[in-house]
């Protein structure tokens, strides 16, 4: 586990149908899948909690080149759907897309844990006045998938660097080996 990784809640194991749905949304532009993926993410956000007040969902940013190629930012779209679902059930939540890449990162697919840590180290920031928006409000980092935790640890570092209070991270899916069942 990388240093600085907040506690991560996942809505589902990354396998079979969940993997297929995430890939269809992310890589093939099946935008209608954002709502069910957002509902799963909302469940993970409820697991994180946040102290009873309104939550800020801060999505991990996709690379600008990836967003341009896909025609959308899948994590932000899923986060917006999760926020709507949370509000529907009476949980105050909004999305604040304040994380930015300060330098290019290579695609993480195929990298081992150590390479992923090196790839993302210092790569994210909360620019300028955006940091003031994070003060005093519980922040839940959100992403579609966690594997090694390197990206979420880097996102947490960037939010904390501007005085943000990260209460945890929520993802749609994680490998089955990442799950604890009944504390085991």
C-alpha cells in the first residue's frame, strides 16, 4: 500500500460483468452506463461516510489526451451520476473537479506497483484558488478503479497539500483480492 493512501471503499469486484460495463463506458462511449456505475459508486461513497455534513466528491482526472480521444471524462461522468444518486437518497454531495495533471503520465496499464508509484509521483495538483473550495469540507476522492492505489495516494497528497481533508476514497471497482469481507 502506498504511503498516504486513504481508506478505499469499492462498490464491486473488478471482474466479469463489472469489468465489461466499466470498459464499455470508458473506452467505447456507452454513456448510458454512467447512471448504474454512478449508483455503484454512490454505495461506495456511503461506505466512506464523511462526518454527517455535505460531501465533496473529487474525481481523479483523466489525461486531457484521453478525454479528447474518448470524447468524455468517464470518471467525472460517473462521479456526477453518483452525486445525483446520493442527493436523491438525502445525502448532500457535489462534484468538484479540482485536481489537474501538472505533467504528463504514461498509461498505467502494464506497470507494476513500483512503476505506478514513480509514474504518478508529484503529477497531480489543485491549482490556484481551487484549494480554498476544499477547506473545512470532507473530501471523498473518486475513481472508476483501484489496483495498486498509487493514483489515489497521489490525489490525496495533492488535496492535502492545499489543506483539504480527505476522509477516504470510493471507487466503482477493485480486484477481488483487495476486498475485506467481515473484517477478514
